[in-house]
C-alpha cells in the first residue's frame, strides 16, 4: 500500500444519511460539511489490517503506483480495472496525491450537526471492518482466508510435565506434552480466537510410545472466559487434541487452564488439567500437566518464530502484535475472577429480614 499522512474513511450509509439530513434541515443550509468520517493514521491502518489478516508492505507513492500498474498489466484483475484508469489519469493523480499527502479533513461542523439531529456518529474503519473486507474479498475470489495447512505466520513450542491416572484414582503416571503452537494469520485469532497445535503426547498410562497429535486446537478465553457455572473460576484456555498411538488407535485429549481469585496467578497461566479417552468413549484418565517455569519465557516469548518470507520489520511487528493480543487476553482472563470476588466482597446490600423476605 502507498504511504499516506491520514486517510479519512466513513461508511457509505452514514455518508448518505448525514447528507440527506443536512439537505432536509433548513438551519443547516448555507454551510459546508465534510462527510469524511474518522481520520486514520498510516500506523492505524497497517495495524488494523494486520489484525484483520492482511499483512501489507508500505511503499513510497511513486514506487507503489509504478509497481501496481506493472502488476495490473501483467496479471489483469477485472475488479481493479478502474484503479488502473485512475492511476493513469493526470487529474486523478493530483487528487490521489492531495489525499495521501494532505492533512486530515476536519469535520467539527458535521459532528455538531450529527449530534444536534441525534444521528449516530461516524464509525472508525477499524479491525472489524478490515475483517469484513478480507472476508468479502475472499467471497469474490480476490483473497484467500487462512487455513491450517498454510505456512505458519507465527509459531513457538510449549512443553508440559505432570501426572495422570485412571478416573477416580490417584494421578501417579508421568505424562508430558511437546507441542508446537502456531497461527496461519492474525485473522485466525481475531475471528476464531484459535491456535493450531501439532506435536506429541507421552503418557505411559495411555500407550508405552508417544502419541502423535493428528489435529489440535486451542481456544483463548472460550466463551469470553465466562464461567459455565456460578462461581469465580474462569476459563483461560481450552485444548482439544486428536491423538493417534503407534498402533493406529485414536484418542482424544481435553485440557483446560483456569483463572481463579488466588495468589498463584503465575501457576494458573501454566497449569493445565487434562482428560484423555479413546475416540468415542468417555474419559479414562485425568490429571494435570504444567509448563515448567524455566521454559515458559524461553519458549513462548523469546522462542517465537515468524514466517521467514517476511522482512525483519514485519517479523518484529508480528511478534509484538501477537504478544500484545495474547497478553491482553490473558490479562483480562486473570482479572475476571478477582473482579468478581471484589464485587462480592464490596456488595454492601443489607441482608433482608424474615419479614421483608416474606413480603
């Protein structure tokens, strides 16, 4: 995409609604109104597009124009034929340059009119709008949504150690997991809140040899972290793995990380309660595995790897975007139980008397 100073964008239905309102309101006659919506900076747009799954490189305007025209001539796209005409028009080029290099358009008078008439304010063209754009491009055959088989956009390893045992008995059999967590695109996180999983599970109670993860998914704060039952235990992560043992047998593994209003916050982010069973059957084994404290930062922060096809700057941006997104989600998940406990603690409503209860 070409570099720009500020880009004003507004939904077309908002533009038409405000235009009609200005025309139909006599007190608004005789004034200029910029129906330009909310200005976005270049950094805003690049970040929102990355979160929406569209990773772009920024070029100088002249370089971008030359490159775009060359690509459109080599590989014509009917839906972008108008863009080629615009980029070849001297008049249109002046308008484009003024838009890209000029300051943000002001809309103070428009905002006052909208407020006075009780109309909705302009919405910023944000990450959600970028998601809808990406999906529409995919529907029209101009883009492709990420898939589990794609080259990972970002990945890192996670190792866990612990014990499991038969349901209802002591968990005394060692169990460990060596997993690789990856995403094909930030779109996958924002839209599905899901991470792909591959790797192995070593558990003597299930099979003497390691089991291979045929398909694995992790959901971050499933159900927005809301507890399924009344209480202060909130879900942080949910693991669902389909396993195959060395003899061809199929197994399933369900794992959950929970946040509770306790002081062991650091352990809560690493401890995973697991259930394991044969495919189509109830759980046979249950237990807990934990990410060792000395491997968490090494593997899941310092050990993050990014698609080698990206530039050094794009790799840094990918890591920071992932860490910011995941850190925010985990922070919200850990805060939830404490907020719930604090609300219960600060509930100063007076306990009703027996007479009041029977009214």
